C-alpha cells in the first residue's frame, strides 16, 4: 500500500487542505495513510502559528490525516530550501514512498527539471552574475535558471517555488519518494477568503477580526479550534523588543541569514526602532525579503544560531495519529527511527532545552494574558480512534500517551 507524505504548516487547516487529502486518496487509493510533517509553534515566515501545534495536529487528524509529526524547529525557521530538506528527511524516516504537494503549475516533471538546473554547478555563478546587476534575489534566481534552460516562471509563484525546493531535496537526499503534485488554484496570499480554496492568510485575518471560520474550514477542524488560545506577534511585541535591545554584536553576528553584513544592519535597527514592523521596514530590501528578516528576529528571540539551524535534528516528535498512524510509527521504530511523543523527555538534553525554550517563548504571544511556562513538558500526543474503517468517518477521539 502506498504511504503518502505531506509537508505543511496548517496555519490553520482549512477546506483546501481537506481537498488535498481527499485528492491524494483519490489518486493513490481510499485507504492510503497520509503522514503530515507540520511546522510546530513557529512557521517559516518567522511568525508564531495562530494555534498551537497540538491544536493544529489534532485538527489535521480529525480531518483525515493518519499521523502528524513535528517538523524540527530549525527546519521550520529555515529558508525554503532548509524547510523542504527537513520535511523530506522526516518523511523518509517515517517510510513514505510518495511526496504530495500543491503547485500552481501542476506538473511534477517540469518541477523536477527546474530543480535539476538549480543543482547544477554552473547555477551559482549564473546567480551571482544576476545579483551583481542589482535585481532582487528572487528575480536573479529566476533569470539565472532561465539562462541555463529552465522554465524561469516556475520560480515566480509561491507554491511552485516551494515545490521546486521539495524536488531539490528529493534529489540531494537521494530520497526514494516519488513527487506527486496537485494543481493549486487561487491566490496563496489572498486577503479575502474564497469558498473551497481559502488562503490561510485570509483566515488568519478573519481570526484577528473576531469573525468565525464557518464555511472555510471542515467542521471537525472548527471544533478543534473552538476555545483554543490564539497567538499573534503583536501580543508578544514588548518581549521581542526587550530581547533584541539587550543583544550584543556577537549575538547578532551568530544569527542565521545574517551574511553580507545583514546582521549589522539588523542590530542597528533593533537598537533604534520602536516596533517590529519598523525594524523589518528598516532592514528589508529587494535583496533581503520580509521573511528572511522575520526569521532572524525569531531566531534571536529563541536563542538560535546559524549552527543550530545547520545541525540535524536528533529525533522526530510525534504530535497526533490514528490506528494507521500507529502502525506507521511501529514500523519506523523497527527500522531504527528516533521518535519521541509530544511532552516526552528525549535523551538529547540540549535539543530538548531548545524545544522547551521555544514553547515557553511561544506562550508570550498568546492573546490576552501570557501562557505559563512549562508547556513543552505538559504536551500529550493525540490519538484519534475512528468509529469505522472509513478514513474520514466521524472520530471518537481520546488522549493517548503511547503508541508503543
């Protein structure tokens, strides 16, 4: 039986994500288990996720995912290349044979070809030539790829860009997973939600305004979100500014993504500006995008250095699963995969300390009063017991502390 993998953020899980799970099973078989590797409490744009990883993992399994594992924090806060590489490595460890993702072009072969061009030894010099002309990094990469025979348009739209990075990761890691892509229609960053394929950006806007998500998310996900604390960068802004203003040059120099003197530019802005928005506005340029600056800021808050992001994660943390997911976990453990449950103390003390620090900081972003510390140790894996063998049957869900 095929075992499909999805790399995701689910910030939040919505009807478009449900359509993807249904499409995967229509393509690969109705009983196909789907493994999701999901960003934890922080997303790739350097911001806190609106709902905690526990809430989002629960929503995903209630809506049909078989297993949700946490994308290691260093990968979640990396560039698109690091994000994709971390996700592919995790899905490989869990035994997936198919990687499923959305793209604007809907052509896996074309995406694979573009990835091959980006991995050629002559791509780096071509990229540097374009950057020397003064264009943005995104435009330079598109032009450099086109000059080497790739379809540059595949490096223009957000889902295509990430899809190319997934294909690059498959090739560089020698992964056996086959790429399968679903054509993604609509605007990835649309501010207004649309029925059937809403953007997560629009849904976060609804949440921020106090509007309900009814009609844009599955009922099971809506139930999971009910009463859950929301998290916003603005709610923890004073804590962020306090951390940034007390950092010395050495701490800024050690941050990821700070090459070419960017760390110095960031340090100056952090000591001068009075809001996160003003800091980002002062630092970002055509070459240094918003997301890169935000990732630097979040890494600063969490005490993550360039070395931390480059180091491989010592284990995968399991957040939620159903019976099919339990079988996947047992098989992965038998192959020697290092797996720990949510809240379980792992043998790697340094990495566990980083996870606890990240969870405690995340609580400062909570709407209303800050959440208490110690959240990482208090987490529990979510087990979804389904009433029937039908994949999307209404679940009778319980908390379950072990899949062994």
